[in-house]
C-alpha cells in the first residue's frame, strides 16, 4: 500500500486538498488524513480486502451516523459515497470521514480518569442505542459462538496441545467450554441492542492533555446483543492494559465511577445457571475474551517469543488467577 493517496481519489470526492499527512496503518485499514484548503481535516480510509466488507461498512456507518446525530463523538462520514477500488469477490473499498481530534493513550499511561471516562462514554453510547432495531447487524451471540468454535478446534489439535504444554505450560481448563456454551445459550434469550464490540484503547480518542473522550473509531465490529457483551470486552482489555492499577480499582473506575455514575445507561445484571448453580455472565464473558486474546497470541506468535511479550504474560497471569487456564 502506498504511503500517499493518489490525487485522483481526492478528486473523485471533489476535495481541494492543501496537504496530505503521513499514512497511518491499522489492523484492517490504511488511513490517509489530509487538510483541505478551508482548514478542515478529513481522513480517507482504504479497507483491506475482506469478504462481505461492503455489508460490514454499511452496518458500522449506520450505527456511527446515528450516534453522530445524537452528538456522540463517533467517527462519521464526510461524504456518503463508498468507493470500490478493486473488483472481485474480496473487493477493496475506501470511505471518506471527518477527522476526529484527540489522541490514543499508551497502555501504561491510563489513569483512573481515563478509565472512568471510557466507562461513561460507553454507558452514554449504550443509552443512545437502546431501542434501536437490529437491521442487518449480526447477532453478538453468534459472533461469540464462532470465536469459541475456532478456539475449541485449535486447542483440540494434538500437535498444538503438545507444543503449547511443553513450551508454555498453560492450557484452557476443560470445564470452561461448558460454561461458555451455557452462557451463550442464556445470551441468546436476553434483551439486545446495537453494540460497538471493539471499544478498546486504539479506538478511543482523548482530548489532548485531558481525560475526556473526544472520539470513538472503528465501528466495523458492530453487532446486536446485550450490553454486557460490550462491557466484558472492554473490561477484559482494561484488566490487561492498566498494569499500574489493581483489578479491584479497574473495576471500580470503569463499572461504578464510569459506566454507572458518569453515563446514562443502567447495566442490568444478567446471570445463568449451570448444573443448578448460579453463574455470573459478566465474569464468564471476561474469561471468554481473555482466553480469545490468549488464543490469538498462540496463533500469531512463535511460542518461544511469548515469554518476552508483556501483554501475553499479563493475559496468562489473569487467566491462571481466574481459572481460565491450568498448568495441570
């Protein structure tokens, strides 16, 4: 991918560009920010080639644009046209957005104020999206089910099992799979609404020098489900990333001081039973997301290098303390 956007693409959108800024690369896209002659900043995003990307973009835009109309700082379109750059089954698309101000915060720099602000912003987002219909959004429970199926297949491979146990020592606790399936069955019957499902560090902007959320990015994973799924994903991220905060403090800042007190949504408790015993949905989903992060570390990194990866080590320690993986 080129480091600068072809001028012809700017011209399609009718932009009078004063200067182009350096390309910024993300997981699934390349960002090409530019300053227009009138001083306004815009951002052309070129998405990677994926099947069904057009539907993914349409779903994300639907949710983000609705939030924008309600004065929530969601990334929104500068021009409604989606450009197709390459044809084929996995066509490539580009979209033009207004450029949101602010900055992402390094994981070691999160203060209690940043955590509270994230909780409040998510709560307000949920309050605005409550009551919105599903449309074409995928079901969050189906997304989680696919994650579990992929993990189960991976960890069932005997070669992987032997190598991981030999080099890493930790392995998913077998009883967790039954807990996950029971949780997903209960989630399929729970009240639902649109969710972000990727409300993590790289997608949340803060005002420069202040712990105030100025922008929320990347709505490509939006889905329809109970808000506890969104909360669990972000909480799992915070528990790993906020290394200078105890687990109790992270929970207090995000769930109580942030989500409950600073936002307008009320997170209704959601539980389920397994073998007649009551189970906590939030904690179960945090375990699921932590295990999925652990799985991704194993899938995408040489095992011998993982002991030098701080995020992996913190994720592993959390899973061990929570019974998500075992050394037995």
